[in-house]
C-alpha cells in the first residue's frame, strides 16, 4: 500500500469512435511520457474537480470539447526510487464537439481498436486498454522499474464501480 500523502492525482481521457471501432490517441511532444502515444490528460489545477480537469486537459491538448464523460478506471503508478505515486483517473468520451487538432503538447491520431500502437505506449496500457474497450471498469496498480519500462509488480482488477 502506498500512503495517501504520497499520491498525486492526474486525469487521462480516451476518446472513442465506437461505431468505427477507433480510438483517439496523441503523440506526446514534450515532458513526462514524451514520444509515447497516450490519451489526453494531466495534473489538476488547485480549485478543480478531477472531472473538470479531465475536460480542460482534453480541450487544451486536442482542442475537442467532450459532450459526455464516463469514469472507467483508476491506475496507480509508482516508480522505483520515487516516493510520489501518480493516481490516474481514466475517463472515456464518446461524443464531443470540434476536430482533434495538433497542439504544443500532443499530435492527435485515430487508431483502429485492432491496431493500437502499444509498442509506442506506456507498458501498462496493453493491459487495461483492452478491458476498457470491452466496456468494463478497472482498478490497477503498477510498480515500474527506474527505467520507466519494466513493470516490477502489478495488480489489475475488473470492477463494477470505480
Ligand atoms: P502531464 O505530465 O502531461 O501528465 N500517465 C500515464 N499514462 C499511461 N497510460 N501510463 C502511465 O504509466 C502513465 N503515467 C502517467 C497521466 C502526465 C499524463 O500522463 C499520464 C497524465 O495524463 C506510467 O501533466
């Protein structure tokens, strides 16, 4: 168990085009996770709720505005020799306004559910994204080696309520 004072909240939004079985990912152009595809998200501003932050980050990084948003998962990421864990709240969006557009942080790109670029993503993603795409909810805990690639230990469960 990771003590609560050492967890920092983050958001992560996956936008799905369900009729066409496509997922919107962004190539991260800078900062933590640079050169990896991921959903859109980030840290919370001091006065916002997690969901408000999820909407704002999606807008700031892809220029789309979510019309719906469903909480589907919670991932706790910790790294060897780093006392602060990331508590990442995962949301799915299926309806939005606007067109995904490249920003300073992200280059958006649609991928078929059958062609998700897991080799260019965080190592944990290939484990929980398939659960999410089956419309299931999950809670995960991943402890990474210092190289930020190898997962030393993990727990991942499907749940009814996140
Ligand atoms: P900024 O530094 O851009 O927020 N994030 C992760 N996402 C996945 N899929 N796997 C991980 O495994 C992750 N660690 C962090 C949370 C960082 C963004 O990256 C996500 C945030 O959306 C370790 O503010």
